[in-house]
C-alpha cells in the first residue's frame, strides 16, 4: 500500500484518503450572471495533468481537507499543505 | 504475394511453404501533407481510418501512433462486447457497434474471433431484479436484445456461480444479452490496420505527436518525432492521454484519466462459457479460448497516468470474483496489468469538434472503449469526412456539458465508466 502524508496526522494508508478534485478552481461569482460556458468549465472541465497535479484531498479519518501535489505518472507525493496555508 | 485470406489462399500458401504472405501493412515514411491525420493507432484510430477510406472514399489519410498498433488500451482490455445501456442514445451507439462487430470478420477479411457467448449482469436482491427488468425493457425499446433471467436460468447457464445459502450476494437473476460476448482485441487492431492499409491509408508507428501546428487559430498539422506533417483535418483518438493532447492543442476536456486493472489466471478446463458481471462488487470475468479466466473490475480510486496496478483495487476485484465463483479461490493469477482510461462526467463518450478549429476528438469511452471500436470509428470517420455529425453521434458532442443534455449512464445503467 502507498502512504499519503496528511498535514494533520502524518503518513497514513492510502485507503484513508479520498480525491476531491483539482485545486485552484474557484466557484463562479453567483451574484453576477454566469454564462453556460463558464458554468460548464467550473463543473466539468479540468486540466487532468500528466505529471505534477495540484489536488484537493480529504483524509476521511480526520475529515480535514488539504492540498496535495502529486506526480500522476509515478504516483509520488510532491508536497501537501493545509487549505488555508500558501505553499512556500 | 498473397494478401487475401481464404481457405484457398491458406492451402496454396501451405503448399508453397508459407513464403508468399504479404506483410499485413506497409510501414511508409510520412508524407509532407495529408487530407486527414488521425492521432492514435489504437482500435478507434485505425477503425476511423478504415471507414474514412471505405465509406467516404478518402485516400490521403495517415494514422500516427507513438508506440505500436494496439499497444494501449486496445491490447489491454478484457475484450467484452455488449450494448446493455439504458438511454436510447447509448443503445443506438453501442448496438451499432455490436452490429458492425457481427459482420466485421467478413468485412475486413480478418478473423476478430467475435464469440457471441452472451453477457450476464447479475441481480442480487428483489429491488435489483426490478431495476434489471427496467434495463431489459429499455434495451428492448432501444432495439437491442435483452432477456430477464431468474435464478434458475442463471444457474443453468453458469453453474459455477455462487448459489450457496450463505452467499454474501445471493443471485436472484440477471440481465442477459445473448448477442454480447468477447472478441480478440489484437485482431481488431491488426485487422482494421490491414484493411485500412489496403485502401491506401499510411500507418506510421513510433511517431509521437509533440504539438499541433496552429495558424490563425486553425490547426494545420502536427509536429511529430518524425517531423512536421501538414493536415487538412486532425482527429485525435488517444483515450486516456486525450487531456495531454488537449493541452498541446489549446483546448480543454471534461475528463479524468484513471488506471483500469485487469487480470488473467492460469489456463483451466472449460469453466464458464459466458461473461458474468456483478454490479455489487464491480467484478466480472469470462474464460478465454486458451482457458485462462479474464478478470476485470472497477476503476482505480485516484486519477493517474501510471500504467500499472495497485493493491487496494486488486483486493476489491479479486475478492469480488471469489464471492461470485468461490471455486476460483485457489486458481493462480498469471498476469496483471493496467491501462489508462479517460472518464467523462456522465460516463458517456465525447465525439465532436475539440474547440480548436481543425481538431476533432473521439474520447471519453472510459472503461468501455473496446466494444465501441467499430461504431467509434464509423461515426468519427463521418464527422471527419463531412465536418458534421452522424445522427447517432450528435448527442455525444461535447456541447452537452453546456446545454445540460447529459447522457448519464453511471446512474442509467449503473456502469462505472
């Protein structure tokens, strides 16, 4: 089994983690009119990067969401940080 | 040189020591320009080239493949062919594929070994039996064959399945599609390649696309490891790597790439002559002509481009198989591998313009691309030749993510991809 580092709990078994989505995809400003294209982009479209990918994950045992940067080819973890932290 | 396969040519070549067989396809150097270039020499790409030449009379076509023909998902899947979907749009698409498969060996003069041994989707409770009846009705309304089997009929067809009293998932019945079955995956790639080559299509292997030539917002060709090749239109059929090509071509796709794992056991005596799938565990298996059991299951849990397996999904798939057929607990695995599949938000494929003029896409088949090869090629060829959709591919245009006309087979037929 692979181990993923939770920023709050440390290294834990991969089965405790759930992929939530790509990071850096803010919800459109719903106080303004939003085009169908923009909604589709937000809801469905993604970079699906080959190589380094910034993603939001949840550690299901502590229920904390965090950002993990991962190499999608080798599965190596390149870094994790809590959602409110800005990476150095 | 003997090109056509027939009883007569086999006997004649046998008498001559099999020295006169022509290679199945040429390996030409790429020309400077083609009318249509297809990126990806898997089943969909090769079928597209074949139908472009056969149905639309186009001659100046190239298929560009970064590795070898059928070296991606076409050679990695579990070879199941079926059209047991829920929505009429899906049934029209996948049943076109089954119909084309039924005539394919004759059409391309190459035995793709399509064995219509039937496919069973098991139901494990009374509620699931009601949903199974709904699917059977939907399939029949859509024009596909479907039968609702009770437990006794399932046991007659596949006595090796788990009918014990203490079964975790007792079998109440199944959706049976008798025209479904399995094919020989390599033969589909090789057969389409050979047939396309004979109609003048250039198949260029070991030629990796590194970028698109875009002039004034319009794609005019592809940059490759064998130099720049110009094209009137470019069709991209690269399955799990479609998003990678999209980044090069300046368009975006609503896809996630996942590894999908498969397994083959050691060869055993004839054990089961149909395909059985249990939606409860996501596992399914069939027996190949060689005797090995071909086993598949659900997607990996995490998006990835790594073409290899991992333990958590292996455990899920194999424990599901043992639950379905406990006699398999001691059978040894011979091989295990993974391919990268591209999964769309509504679990239905994408056929249409890419968003960059001159580039068209055929992707998003998820875990079920193999069964759709003939239809994918047929419809993509229509799109590339005419610039407009065939009626059957129209609902699968990527514009459905803006209009909201999703074809949600994940909830419709409970199929994972």
